[in-house]
C-alpha cells in the first residue's frame, strides 16, 4: 500500500518559513506585497484567488486584488501590469488564469517584470530554468520537488514520465527533473498507447485534468505517483487524473486529490513573493 504524500503538512512548513522571513523584512521596513490580477468572474478562479489571498494573510504578505471585467482587452491588462511593474511597493505580480477571450497569453506574460514574475512564466525566467540557472521556480513543479524532498525520494537515475506538455507544468517540470539527473519522457493527452509509457515510469506525474486517466494497470509496481490533475465531478467532489483506489495498492508513494500538490503550488507562490521582496531590498 502506497504512502500518501501529505501536501497540506509540507506546504505548512514552507508557509511557516515564509512567515518568518516576512517578519524579518517588516523589521527592516519592507512589507512584502503580492498583486493578483483577476479578469472576469470565473467561479474556479474566484476560489483560487480567495485561497491565495488567505495564504498571503497567513504568511504576513499583503495581498491585493486588482479586478478587471470579463471583457477586458489586452491593452487593459497591459496597462494594469505596467502600473504594477512601476509600483515599488509591489514585489510580486500574478495574472490569474484563465484570461479573457482574445488575449495573447505570451504577450501579457512577457509584459510582467521578470523580477516580479512570481509565477515564473516570463520567457526570461523560463529560459533560465532551461539553462539550470533559475530565478523563480514555477509553483507546481517546485511544489512537487519539495514533496519529493520531504519524503527523501531521489530522482537520479530514475525514469520520470510526465503526462503534460504545458508551459506551466510539463515543460518546466521536465527541465527540473533533468537537472536532478532523471531520465525524462514527456507525454500528453494525445499520446498513443499512453500506458506503454506510464508503465515504464519510476516516477509518474500526470497533469492533464482528465478524471480516471491513470488506472492501476498503467502503473509500474513501486512507482511514485504524483497526481496534479483536478476535475470537478458531477457530485461536486474533486477528482485527480489518477484512480486513487486503483493505484494506491500498486504505487510506493502517491499524492491525494485534494491535499496533495495543490497546497504546495500556493505555498511556493508565497515563497517566491518573499524572495522577490528580499531581492528588492538588495
């Protein structure tokens, strides 16, 4: 039976450290601040933002919400980003996904100052990860690494299969696992015979957002299984990509949904905001 990897407890340790650092900064007259831009009223986004603002309060970070209408134009977003870029009191900027229709995601991500890009989506920060010289690490991949470290799960010499190719999770995760000397295979929702790849994984990570995608017969016995996917079922409950009850008896370690990777992603956001505030004082 697999050991459940506790993202809630692990995230708390990261937030506790962020709180201590925030207190030290405040003694120097620096008040860490995270600005969140939310365009529209997507229900899921509202919940995510509410949780992030709660984390800010818990960590001694000032969280400010900047709302734009759901029909906000790209210029509207760029103007708001420019204002926050030049505001010395703001240390981190987060543009909550999804964006309004018609927005060029690359352009708006590129507009955020790399020094305030606590989501690590700016092409400069993404490029630094590829060169093993990261500035900020993106929340979900960095949160996964922190979980692996807590449970003393090494990557060196392991085969890591990542089922996701996004700029937010799959691509930076692959780079970061390569930096730890893992052999990495990247798959996605259109990979033919996905199970042929996942059964070869010592460490399997799935972030497709398709409930029931990974079943027990697709997992190598003793594999570490990291479930990043999250889907709301018809009954209102949350489900991951992994069929938990099916995979738990096969794996050696597994993350639950909820309570696994999700809290880690938000905790890394707090850590990155504190890092940005520290750097702003140098």
